[in-house]
């Protein structure tokens, strides 16, 4: 499978040694003629102070705070450079109520964008990417997902982007394995996600080469 369309996963092959994306799993969430957008799923990070304040504060607050999208392997900067075009803009407001527990944030990629959730709740969705996998960035929906927490979700900041031809070249050169996304894979354990999916992708390639049926669980039987 080599179709890099929305609803598929890009699983980094062992050819990739760039620290930002090595051993990463990326969900493709949008494709158009001149751009493909995806978010890395298995990059949990320390939550930048104040990032979630705007979700639970007063709607009357209209000031803006800027947060850099940090390198997940580095410590968070003490302060942000507001002129940096790699910044994420989120509303500034009072801190989370004491009854709220701040959920983990995932580093979706080095390109700036709004805080978004990848989740499994159709009632609070703005788009669907893959069967049973939804995307939302609206404040009300994000609040509800965090407060209810009765279905799996991941909060993301940042994203990855390609021109379609660029991404297709990377796939053809073996940098990425392409697999259909499923809720089971998207919301699986961070540490196990890449090893599990790269074994799945490798088993699928072997099955095709041997001209035998590709059983999704075949790699688990060896």
C-alpha cells in the first residue's frame, strides 16, 4: 500500500535517522492538490505552562499568548520569542480549575498550528480521518473531550506537511511504510506503537512478495 491519503498512517522505516521523525507514526489528516498534512502520534511531551488555560477560562479574555512548539527531546524554554514564526497562538485565560487534571500533550510536528485532538467520539468531531478516528480543534469540543474522557483521545500541537509529490518520493524511496489507520493503532501505547506497526508493515510486504494472504496478525504468530 503506497497511497498517502487522509486516513492512512505513515510508519517511519529504519532508513529514517532524523531525530524529529525517526521511529515515528504519523496520521495523515488532510490532503489536497498542493499539500498533505499529518500529525505524529507517538511523541508525548511535557505540557507547556499555560497551554490549556484558554480552554477553561473566561470567554471574555481576548488577549493572546504565544508558545513555541518545542523540541520534545529538549527542556522547555523559560520564555518565548513572539517574533518566532514557529509559534503556536492559543487564547490566554485563567488556569485550569483545581478539579481538572491536565491531559498529556503530544508533539505533532515542527510546523505551527492550533491545538487539536485526535479522538474516537463522533459527537464532538469536525472531520473524520479513517474509520472511527476524528479530528477537532473547536474550543467547546476540546473542553468536552477533556472533561468527559470516556473515549480515547490525543491532544496535539504542531504538524508535519509535504507537497504530495515530495511525500510520494519519500514513500517510493522506502522512508515510510503506509498502513490504513484504525482506532486500535492510533490510540495504542506510545512505546509499543512504532515497533508493532513496523512489524505489521514488514509482514505485509513479505506476504505480498510471497504471494500469500496478508493477515494483520501474521507478525504476531512468529
